[in-house]
C-alpha cells in the first residue's frame, strides 16, 4: 500500500450550523439570522460558521451561538450561564453542492432552551429573530412586514431545520428533554404547553398531569406554588433525574 499523501485529497471546510429552538407565546420558534455577506446575502439562515483549527465541534457551536446571537449554551466543562441552553449534535450534512463557495461539510447542532430573550445579531449576520418553525419551513408563507421570511432559507438550512424539529418532537416522547424548554421551576401546565407547542396538538390536561406525575424520576416537587398563570396556586416542579421515560409519552396522531 502506498504511503498516505494528503495532497491527493482536495481540501474542504467544516462548519457548524445551529437549530436553536424555544417556545415563545405558546409556539415552537427557531432562531434565524439574516445573512450580511455573500453567498445568499440578505436571505434568512440558521446561525453558524466555520470551525477554527484549535477548537472541537461543541466549542465551535457554543462560540457561534454566542457570537451571532448573544445566547450561551451550557457546556459540561463550564459554569451554567444565565440563560442555559441544551446543546447536542444533530447530524452531518455533506452534499458537494451545498455551499457555492467550496466543499463544506456541516455538523449541525440542536439547541433547546426556555423562553429566551431577543437575540443579538453579530458576526456575518445582519439581523437575528425568532420565528415560528412552520413559517420558516413554509416557502409559500406570506411576507412579513419586516422582511422576506417567505423566501427559502439559505443553503440547505430548511432540511437541517426540519431534521432538528423532528428530533425535538420525537425525543420528548421517550426522554425528559421537554424540561429543557422550561425554567428551573415550572408547573405541570407549563410543561404541557411545551408538549403542545412542540407537537402542535392540544393535550388533555388531566391525562397529561397523571402521566407526568406518575412517571418515576420525571418531575420532583419543589414545595412551592405559583399564580403566574392566573387562577388558583399551582404546584411547582423541577426536572428529576430520569433521562428516559417509561412508559413513553407518545405523540398523538394528527
């Protein structure tokens, strides 16, 4: 076998793209940035950028999230930020024609967090905003007052966004990931509205309450109550130690 020759293989770049999801006004929303530079200048895209030579993929994803939006992911090696976000690797995308500049392979990451503040644009992003995922995925949606959200997302970001949304929708069936959309202390009603927003369905409150409080390790009572949702005081919970739900919380058929 001949010795390995690096010059025999064409170079390519590695990027990270971020599917950042949160629940705002009872709707599942994704973070979109308007590109300030070519290619696709002026088009909406997912936040992301090129991986530096001295960082791993998770560090690159966290850096891009902070640079382009001002949001911070919770990395295991560091202290929890004010607005902590769940960060996990989603998938890798390597179609040779996905970027007109050169061969680029993207390692997409999924970011989930509670109701986050208005994002701050930075890097090569002209502006940033939250938008309902259905609006971003619907190329025929009506034009908004402040921009062309109806235009397809840049690059192959519509596919990446769809994959990230489906990951979130399927994973909350069998894991405690839905609590990543909630503050540290939350009510069963607030958790139910997360499931309803992510799945796009209405759930029976009593049946949902029975399932989540009856699953060992899913929710832990904090001993406190709140009236922030109006009405009678509601019991507050925090996420328990369970990572897998048994039985799973099956998504209703639409």
